């Protein structure tokens, strides 16, 4: 059952929210995962001025500027909040740093006992207050027809960083295989913190939410996928809807199998499913799009210099999904070496030409 959009938000029902509610539009609305980032020279300047990535995320004037940069440049239909999925572990008291050229480093949780040392989930409200202020600022500065997307990482994806400290998946996989009940304790903590965090984003003005389960495809088997991706996501969706019944939610179970995507589409209660580039578009149009709107799924590598076939592939994806509700996006986040001129070419290809 699809919940109705909250009436108070009907004034911002531009193309992106219309598709999320089930309408087929041609051309499709477009935004790109990780659309704010190092491939943009204006982002690199802002990042340098901020000094650290965490400071950029937690200073509303800077984070709202980063959120709006790609909208000004490309006119995307939705702005995704500039923040990071690892702000939740930060709020739960885990030491977090972003190392230049390497990525995030967390003080790893090495045993279930470390879970007891995490701060209570209520800390999210206070530690991440700046994020909610960013949402409000972005909403007030964006034209009404453009949506503001709030987001969080799904529990398994966030836990892989918390357990491995940012150094890989092995420890998290070992934990989930050997002690699923112990891992479940961590999953429940993350679910509660995430519901809180997402509800606060909606209250601050977010028009839709996306849950990034970027490592869903690494869960070792159908049982752990069902338990720690599908069911964890379903509980978050239900938790958010208890306070905000109409808020549209997008789910991204990256790397899941075909049967995994189907189960996730049917069982989580999300409103739209984001497809990674490994999922066959014709199959998705046949099997997933009748269940719910789809988002995706251009290979982000096509935006890097020297790649052939960008325009053809963008047209193909548009055509395959044309008869049903589709938001054009990438199959994963845009890469730091993406060429902004190719992003411009992508947007103009989608907007100016019939497929
Ligand atoms: O534009 C946007 O999409 C909004 C902001 C956003 C960021 N991270 C900013 C960011 C979003 C939605 C994310 C999600 C995120 N963060 C995910 C899920 C999506 C995915 O890509 O799978 C994950 C796994 C993370 C964790 C994370 N944050 C990693 C692994 C890294 C390092 C890799 C990298 O790209 O640098 C980050 C850092 C990060 N998050 C940057 C940005 C713009 C780069 C930081 C910098 O400026 O140096």
C-alpha cells in the first residue's frame, strides 16, 4: 500500500515527487547520487575553506552551499542534503576522521562488548542539530518545484564501517556469520538512531528520504540479506511513517541479486527502488517497475573522461523505463574524476531530446 504524500508538502510537488508518487513523466526527472563532491571545482574550494570534511558537514552555511552547488550548475530536479552516512556513528560517540585521499576512519568496534559503550541514540538530536539546520536552509533557498532529499545509511552499510573502522568488510562479515544475534543488537541500535535522524530531517523540511544500503550485496546469504537489509529497512520505514505517514522513501540495496531486489521492493514498504548499474534495465522495467517507481541506473564510469557511449546509454535507459515511473540517476555515486562537462551533456541529452 502506498501512503499518500503529506498535504502540507503538496506545494513542492515538482517532477521528482510526482514520479515518486507513481506518475510516469517524459523526460524523467534527474538527480545524481553524490552530486555534490570533488568533481566540482566550486566544491573543492568550499572544502578547502572548511578545512575538514566533518566541519563542512556540520556547518549549515557551508553544507547548504555544497548542497545547492550542483543544482545551480546543472538544474537537477532534487537536491540531496550534504552530509554523510557516518554522522550516525559520530553521534553515537565513535571517533570519526576522514583521511585525505583514503576515506573515512572510525575507531573500530572489535567485539559485541564495545556496543555497550556507544552513546544513546537520543544524542543524534543534539550532535547532528547542524544537519537539520542545513535541511531548513536548503528548503528555504530552493525553488518550490525542486525537492530536498534527506538521507541516511542503512544499518548494515553503516555497521560495516563501524565494525571494520573503514578498513574493509571482513570483520563485519565475520561477525554477522558467527554471531548474528550479537550483530542484531547493533542493527537495532542503528535502526532506532536512524529513525530519529530521518524524522528530524523531515521535520526540518526534507521532502523525501533515501536509505543507502551500499553494501547490501555483500550480506553472505538470503537469510542475512532478509534479516539485516530487508527487515531492518522495513522497521526504519515503519518507524519513520509512524510520525510522518506521507513521507516518500527511496531504498538502494546496491549489489543485491534479482531475487533480493524483488524481495526488497515488495517487503520493505519503500516508495521507489534505486538500481545499481549491474541490474539489467529491461528486466527491471518488466519485474520491478510494475511494483514501484524505479531510479537509476547509468554506470557512473561513463562520466569519466575518455569513456565512450554516454549519450547512447543515457537514451537507452530513458527509453527502457519510459512507460512507467522513473527517476534518472546513476547506479552508484558520481566519481571524483567525473568531468562536469559530461554531466552537463547527460542532463541536456535527457532534457532536449525525445528518446
Ligand atoms: O551529494 C551527495 O550525494 C550528498 C552527500 C553524500 C556524501 N556521502 C558526501 C561525501 C552522501 C549521500 C554520501 C553517502 C555515503 N557516504 C555513502 C553511501 C553512498 C555510496 O557512495 O555508497 C557511503 C558508503 C559513505 C561513506 C563515505 N563518505 C566514504 C566511503 C567516503 C570516502 C570516499 C570518498 O568519496 O571520498 C566518504 C567521504 C565523502 N562523503 C565525501 C563526500 C563529498 C568526500 C569527502 C571529501 O570532500 O574529501
